[in-house]
């Protein structure tokens, strides 16, 4: 069918070429070759452009997938860390900071030098409660202070020393230290503790 339709066109094209001079025929042939090359080159360029666009999209999606996987891994690690911290907080929930400080002062032999542990403020964020206390210890040696700080910081109790002020005093020719500290203690609120209870029972 296609051959029948193109036959008259082919015949006229042949007649046109036959009537051309050799110079016109050469120019026509050159023009035809140029057009064919342009069409081929345009097709090649279009194909490369489309392939490049597809490759770019694939690379972009692979980068997005890698980013999402990285975020998922970080989120899982963060969730695991939060769970570990909450477990530590629950483990020490039965002892308040004043009792803990008094116990540690007794262990290092400065219970009589502990002047008091007074609550200053309470800050609650979500299920986490932070209570800040002022701790006063008087007339202790540098060695006793070092031992006391080591005892409270390595026990695992969820606390943070916010500030420490040390003043030197002399008593009967002996150099001693008066120490004022601000210490924050952390615990889960009743809501956080209640939410954790069903999980522990399920285990």
C-alpha cells in the first residue's frame, strides 16, 4: 500500500533529478546528505538528552533513597539511645537527689561537713522532669572534694553539675575548702513512668 502511494512521488523525483545539470545534481545530493546527517544528529542528540535526563533522575532518586535510609538508621539509633536513657532514669526513680548526696557524703567521710541540699527550681519538658538543688559542703580538704565529686559522678545517678564554686579557708593553720554547687537531677514524670509500665510487663 505504502509502495503504491509513493510510486508517483518517486517517479517525479526521478524525472526532476534527470533534468538537473551535473552541477545541480551534485548540489542536490550534497543537500540531501546534509539533511540526512542533521536528522541523524538531531535524533542522536535527542536520544542522549533523554537518556541523560533519565540517568539524572535515577541518580537523584538513589541519593534520596540513601538519605532516607541514613535518616532511618539515625532515628533508630536515637530511639535506642532514648530507651536506654529512660531505663536509667527509671532505675533511680526511687531515690531523690538529697538522699543520694547524703549517702555519698557519708561514703567519703564528709557527712558532718554537708550543710544542706536545698531544692531551687523544677523544670518539666514532656515526660522529663529536672530538679535543681544547691549543695553546700564546708571545711573539707581537696582530696575529700575530689573523692566526693568522683563518687556522685560515677555512680550512674542521672544528674548534672551545673556550677561549682570553691572558696579557700584556713582553720588552725590547715587550708580547707568551702564548696557551693548547683546540681540538677532528672527523672521521668508519673506520665512517663506509667507509659513505660505496659512495655515492661509485655517483656
